[in-house]
C-alpha cells in the first residue's frame, strides 16, 4: 500500500520555505520518494502579521509557531518545520520534536554596506536589530553605538540597510546561508564576541506524539549531535523561563563525548551580565542545561529575569 502524502506545515517567508524544501528534499532522498509524495502548506503566523512593534511587547516566543502548531493538533498537517530558536521551551500538549536537522553555522552575521566589522563602526553609528539579545550584546561591546528596531524577514532587513535606515545589522549566518545569500555576510561574529540565541542554526521537525508513522519517516533526518546540544540549550532556557522579554544567549558544543555549555543573561541595556560555562557527559543533556541555569540564578541572574522592560 502506498504511504499517505506527508503534509508539511511552514511559515511563508523565503527562509521558512527554504527550510521546508530542505526537509522535503532530505525525506525524498532518505526514502526514495518523489516530490508529489509531499504537500507543503503555508500558514501566516501572529509573528508575521505584527510588524509595527517589537515582538517582546506582544508575547515573544511562540508567535512564529502558534498557528502551525494549531494546524498540527487539528491534523491539517503531519509535520511542522520550524527555526528551532523560535519555538517555545514548553510545547503544546500532544506535540513533540521528532527530529532535528544537522545544525548550520551558529554565528551571527555582521552586515554593512560601508564597514567591515562591528569594531570598525564609527562612534554614533546606527545598528538595526529586532533582537534584544543582539541589542544587549552590541550595546555592551560598543556603548557608543545607537541601536534601533529592525523588523521583517531577511530580505526586508537587507533592503532597509540599503535604504540607509541603519549603518549595519546583525542576522543569523545560518539563515543567510540557507537562502543562498552567504555573500551578503560582511563578517561572521565569533561566538566569544557575541553568543548566539539558544538553538540558533537548528531546524526542528515537530509532530504529534501519537503519530508513529510520521515519527518513523522523519527519524533518518535526526542529527544526534545537534539534538544533544539543543536539548542542553533549551533546558537552560526553560529553567530560566526565558522569553523574548529577557536577553538570553546559550550555546552547547559536543566534542569527544564531553558536552560544554556557555550561557549568558543580560539586562536589556547590556550594562549587567551574568555568564556561566559548564561541562559534563552528553547524557542526560538536559541536566547540564538545568545545572548551568541554576548556577546563574545563584549568581543573581533572577534579578534580570524578573525586571520589566
């Protein structure tokens, strides 16, 4: 009997569609299936609809996944494809992450039409970003710079840059590379300068807990190393009850069976920062993330987590 058509849910931005197409291509290769064995369904999320104010003001995380997850629960689709950094740490009842693709470049990209790096920006230059995490770290490194809000998809932000709205912006290297826009990266910012968002560069495949058929179909796509690292990072974020209202960064690395996690919590203005680094065994990965978060809380990071914008 022929397998049922796999319905894939995604946002409609160029990056989201590129990610959905990558998932489809990987599934086609893994199972020897034709393109017509899949249907890609596009959903407009709350995060896509709100363009006139910062997302932190209206709820933060989950705004780019809610409508797609509702479609998954309603059985309109079998699989949701997300940029993992957009996902809530607590998934809706009945849903789980079935697989995680191999991670792309985790670094942030510095993009400017006039300057080669963040360090080379002149005093008073304007940096555009919609991320409180990037805002806090840029301000901490270069308090002389002016940071302004910069909403929209990758193409919109690049257009704003060309229009002179800002002298520079920061985007994820992963997204630019997946869009075939790597040449637009002026310079990649190393993670010891600006620490990325939790799960940055990772694509998650979300399914229903009771859908064993889809779970089996996507299992070959799971990258074990990426899964371990993002599990630790998301546990770190969960323990801190992180949302888009608090600048939080975290990155795990697995090497030689040793899992290392570096995490940071900032005040929005970047003046205050709590930082931790922990290492331990790869299993259970979540335990390392929780331990790192607990250490930050003991250092006093809770004061930043409860402080209003």
